[in-house]
């Protein structure tokens, strides 16, 4: 947990589970105010989003920050939102100004390229946010449309093509739907943002499923063992790593733009 933000806007980081009563008491005290809750699934997303929020706090005078919330909270909910309910329980008595799910996704629409931004069409004020991101990024590709939440990782171009034809979704991920449902139940504004880490034409090694655990933490040993056993995977894994770095960097820039926009409006 970090307390290095100015008093007017605090940023809280949580890595479940809470391991002590003292930590639990601090969590309740620090976050007992109007919050913007930003959710991520895997560690690279969490780190990118956290960096964007820290930069915003450092560079934005308090007078220019949104009046909708006092604090920005970044949480890592794991693959398929494994810890989503547990985490949201912490904020059952908090004043949540909005919930953002931010992460990378696989492209289904053939028009999408690596690093392109996709805003879930179910998001509140999606067109306005898209215009703001486009303007703040100097013309970055921003798309609005449905994003499909899958129960499993979609890795092959053929599977992506079939899913696109069936759903007409622009991208595929594994958490949006669950976060949106819980936000809607509490009547909290919701925003889903994804950046593309693999296009509709690219495949991912099936072994990628084992490269992260259920909480979204990278497993270096699994990667090492898999590559030692199948060296031919090295170029694919390196390509995936480069594309993920591009996507998470664009994700951080995009989230920074969203926070500066003052969403929720």
C-alpha cells in the first residue's frame, strides 16, 4: 500500500489478501472517501496503470483535478476476475464515483492493430471519452464497439475469425462483463478500456495460459521451462512480449487521458 500521493488525492494499492489487522484498518481509513476504482487483471496491466495514476498525481495540480472523486484506487482482480467480489466488498461502504476496467485484449476485428484503443460500447459516455482520448493522443486510433468476455483464452486466428463472425465484437478479453455487471448493480458509472496486444491474424502459443497464475502474476519458471522444452516457441514469445509492452504503454497513456478528462462526467 502506498501513501506517497498528496493529501487531496490519495492513491491506494492493494495486493490481496490483507495479511494483518493493522493493514485492514489502514485500508478502511485511507479509502473512506470518494473513489475512482481502476481494475486490472494481470501484473503488467497493474504496473502500467499504477504508473499512469502516479504520473497524473505528480503532474496535475489539485485545483485541476476532477471534483467527482478524491482518490484513485488501482486493484488487480486476477484472470476472469478471480478476486473481483472479494475486492469490491472492501468498497461496499465507499462512495465510488466510477469503475474502470483497463487492460489488454486480443483483436477480433481485422482493422485493429497493435496498441489500438477499444472502448466498450456499454461504457458510460463512450463517444465523449473516445473524442477526448483521440484529441489528447494526437490522433491515436480509438474504436468504440462491443468487447466479448470469453471464459477461456482465444489464441488462434481461426478461433478469432469465428468469434468475430458470431459476435461482431471488436476485441476479446476475460473480465469486462463481470466488472460491468457488479458496477451496474450498484448503479456506478462503468468504463471498459482495452488496448490490443495481439491482432486478429496473430496466434499465441497455447502454453501462454500457464505463463500467468490465476491472480495475473507472471510465472518466470513456467516460461523458462516451456522455452527450454520447446525452443521454437522463443520467437513467438518474444513477439508477444514486445506487443504486450506496446499495448500496456498505450494503456497507461490512455488511462492518463481518461483521468484528465474528468470522467465520469
